């Protein structure tokens, strides 16, 4: 993989204020994908393709289907993926993940799109996650606001952070998933879908 092109994709994203995964969070995800031998990934929120490209860097066996709503970012992602010669392994869909439908099964679903809709997205895509597979949810710490909402000034933001906190509580207590909070980057939740043969509890 051409690391100079990848660095340029990252530099340009940061310069254009495109939100991309933080370095620590990415290091964790890359290690996680490698350790768990994850191959087929669904990503919600492509932005300009940076995380998808980095995930594919783990192994030749990794392939990604990624959904991005914003047309300009979608175009930029397609361009970046082509520049990295990964068009055979990363497919980007320009659409709304809250409406998209697929029958495909995935080893991991990376939720990095509309933060206030994580619960809805999880409900929508849980049928596409194989037993023993993982939801990975980025930005759950949300700059510390989820733990400490006091400094939030706008009502809209307060409502969103409340929704994120409720989602995290519900997921932590959902017996169908074994959920771990990873304190890295801006916080990542890893929820493993239990299979029927797992012990409950
Ligand atoms: C945090 S960025 C994704 C960053 C990317 N995963 C990375 O680390 O390189 C979130 C993206 O989700 C997109 N998004 C927001 N709502 C969406 C929706 N309903 N469907 C698909 N994409 C959405 C935004 O346009 C934005 O580009």
C-alpha cells in the first residue's frame, strides 16, 4: 500500500475539516481486525474513505462495503480508493444508511455515521451481522460530553448526547451482545453478537 498517498488523503481530510477516525482509535481497530481475523466489513459513514482504506491495509482478505450520504465526500472517497488501487476491495454506496437495504452478511459492522441514530442503525443491520460478529461504534465518548453534559449550550446538542448515552446504556445491558467500552481515541464500543451456543449472562 502506498503510504505517501494515504498520508496525503489524511492530510487533505484534516485540512478540509472532514471528520476521520482518530489515530488511537484507528490503531485499536486495525489491531482488532487483525486479531479477530475479520474479513467482510460494513461501514456506515465513509467520509473520504480513510478508515476503509486503513482497514484494507490489515490483510488482503479484508473487503469493505461502505455507505456515505454526502455526494461530494462519496466522490472524493471513490477517487481516493482508486488512487490506492483498492476499487476491487472497497465498494462505496452513495446513499442514506437509514434507508439502505442489503441481504449480505458481515463479520463486523463499523458504525461511524449519524451518531444520534446508532440505535436505529444497529436495529436495521443486526440481521446482517453473523453470530459471533461485532458491531464497532466509534466516538462514543463524544469529546467527554456523554459523561459530562454540563458544558453543552444548545438544546439540539443536549438531546443528541442524551440519545447517545441512552444507546450506550441499553447496549451495555442488552443480553444479545457482549459489550466492551474501549477508552481510546474518542471512545469505541465493541459489541459481540452472541450465538445460540454461547452462555448467556
Ligand atoms: C465521522 S465521518 C466518517 C469517517 C470515516 N469512517 C473515517 O474514519 O475515515 C461520518 C460520515 O457519516 C456520513 N453520514 C451522516 N449521516 C449519514 C447517513 N444517514 N447515511 C450515510 N452516511 C451518513 C457523514 O456525511 C460523514 O461523512
